[in-house]
């Protein structure tokens, strides 16, 4: 185990990365590290994550009571503590507002799967938790149903929370989800998103299992490998429906691409153009 001062230095380093990447504007975001079964280190409230010093870091117990630190602890520490109580393997949590992933949170657009190999292996499926006012226990409880089956959660209308065995690992999950969401948005602007078929995804899941990573699809019988999210109504009444990224199984009109994978469902612009062409052709025929 690292000593406490080293852990504080690590928190400050991750804070600088969050700020430099634009994941935590102004005083946004919070970071925690589990010290032991009694104490957790956490970032202070109203302090920019880009300019923290080790002496700024607070210490709390598992009820959120502040034990040490000259500054007040983050108001959202209860979210982090909910994770530590459910996941003994987790030793660090990062919460912030990466812009591309937060765009999905604001749009209530589910994170699609079966698109990028790295996301399948390192993140797997990413659920979205219902919105609740930040800072209280009710907010913390929104993520509890998903904790055993993922390492990254989208917080509706808010941001992301990622967790792992180290603070750097937790932070890397934030980088991965925001990069993925950025790629999805860019691909959608190009007009088409291609998905893996189930066989290719199962090959990635086999690799994931060999590498020692977990995945919700390993444990739920009948869980869809691709298509609809595994995080259905058995987890929460809040199950966002896709609009921009319709899963392959829900898009029967998608046309295959050259590599045999299915493309995204044609957009509204294409539909309007087709109907307009048909109407104009009918009018021209009537005039003749």
C-alpha cells in the first residue's frame, strides 16, 4: 500500500489531468481514494482540480464525516462511498463532466455497444443512472443497482463516474468513455455507424475473460451480446431509449456495408428527401 502522502499526490496529478482535458471546468469534479476500511481520501469542495496541493486533500469516514483537512470535503462524497461499500475491489473513484460523454447524458442517449474493440474489452456495457439532485444520499443510490456489473456509469444530465483498483485506472476509464463518445458523434456526423456482429463481439469477450476483466454479459443468462443494453428494467425503471444510435437489432432497414456489418438506420433527412422526390415525381406525372 502507498503511504497517505503519496496517495494525495496521485489525486492531485489526476486532478491536473482532468482539468487539462476539459473534463472538470472551474471547480467541477471530485476524486477519492480508499485508504483502508475506515478512511477515504477525497478532494475538497470549491477548489479547481487543476490546482490542488496534497495539503488540500481531505479525509472522511464511510458515513461521509470529515476526519481531517483544512478545507471542506466535496459535497458529492456520498456517491463515492456508495461504490466502496458495494465493491471491495475498488480503491479509487473519479467523478467529472467529460463533454462528449456528458452530451450523451444530457440527451439520455444510451451508450451503444459492439462498435470499438477497446471499449468492449476495457469498459464493456455502460449504463445510465437516472438524474437526481447531486450531493445527497438519494443521488448516491441512483448508481447502486449497476455497481456489481460495470466500472463506468453515465449520470443522466450530469456527467460520469468511473472506478477501479487505482486512481489512474479509474481516470483511464473516464478518458476511454469520452473518447468513445467523441468518435460516435463524429461517425454519426459522417452519416453511418457500423456495428460488429455477435460472433466478432464474442471473440472480444473471450479475450476480455482471458485478460481477467469482468462483464455483465458473463453472468446474465440470455443477456444480449449486441443490440439492446443489458441494463434493462430489472436494474431500474429508468431505461433510456436510443435515438441517434439505434442498435442493429432494432434497425431492420439498415443496409449492410462493404465489410458485411450493418450501418445505422437512415436519418430523417434521407427520409424527407426520399418522400420529397416521390411527391415531385407524382406531381410531374400528373402535369403531363
